[in-house]
C-alpha cells in the first residue's frame, strides 16, 4: 500500500470530522477545522503531483510500480467532493450567523458603522418587532 493512498484516506477521515463539526458550528469547532483542512489540501497537492508525474512522457511505469494510480485518482476525486461538502457547510454556517446577526439587529453590511465608544448604536432602535420564544 503506498503512502499517498494512506495519507488520502487519513485526510478524508479528517474531513469527515470537519463535516461533523460544521453541522453545529461554533467558534471553537471552526478553530478545530483548520488542521484537517490544511492536511487535506496538502494531500491533494501531493497526489495531483504524483499523478501529473506519471503522465509525463518518458516516465517509467516500473518507477511507480508500488503506486496504485487508479485508487489515487479515486481518492483525489473523493477529497475534492469532501472539500466541496465542507465548503457548502461553511457557506451555510455563514448564512446562519449572518441571519442570526440580522435578527439581533446588527447590520454587518451597513456602510460607515462606527464602533467607537462615542457612537450611537443605531440597531438599538429597531424598526421591526422582535419576538423570542423560549
């Protein structure tokens, strides 16, 4: 079994954990996502380089006889799909917190927001009613 294939499988396991973290994202869970994401990206770069090397003219197949290129390609596509899933979960988390901030009256898109102590907090005079159950 080659090391690239093992690394890809480990990276996919790390991405599975990231996906679980992003189902209920918090600041702490987002911080835990960084290292597995970096490992997966590094692994993808290594696999892509290995596959590209095998495609070069003059490459001797005996040099990479221990490398299963078909499985490497499958893992590379799996990693891409997993990263796509993570990307979508990140987008959803951003949408959730953006909507949540809007409910609380914070307008992150407002131009010229002044956060100095002398500034008047415009969001405190909300024009829409706010109802909390619980």
